[in-house]
């Protein structure tokens, strides 16, 4: 997922992901294309002070096909960003 900031300010982000039967595989968080940190848990929240038109992108390390049923169950990814 990608979040584009409409205005400058402090933003709170949350992500939750995994499947019906097992834990998550790993997500990389990028700001304007630059690697910022990795998420290893099933859910995580953080805040960034951002400028207008900055982008926050989640990169799926394991190339998991979210939203589809496979051998490991249904994968889900919830990603939100909001201006504080």
C-alpha cells in the first residue's frame, strides 16, 4: 500500500497483516522511496512528521498475494494513515 500526504503535518500510521493460520512474513516501510524500517510483528503503529506530497509505501518482502486464499489461508493487510 501507498499513502500520499495531502498536507504537511504529523501523521499516525497503523498496519496489521497475516493469514488465517500463521504469522506474518515481513514488511518494509519506505518514505519517498527510501527504506526507513522493517516490520516483523503482526501489527504495528508509528508516527512521522511529513511534508505535503510525501509518500509512505509498504513493501511486501515475501511477495505475499494479499486478499486471496492459498494453501496458508486468506492473507490480509490493513494499512491506515491519518493526520493528527
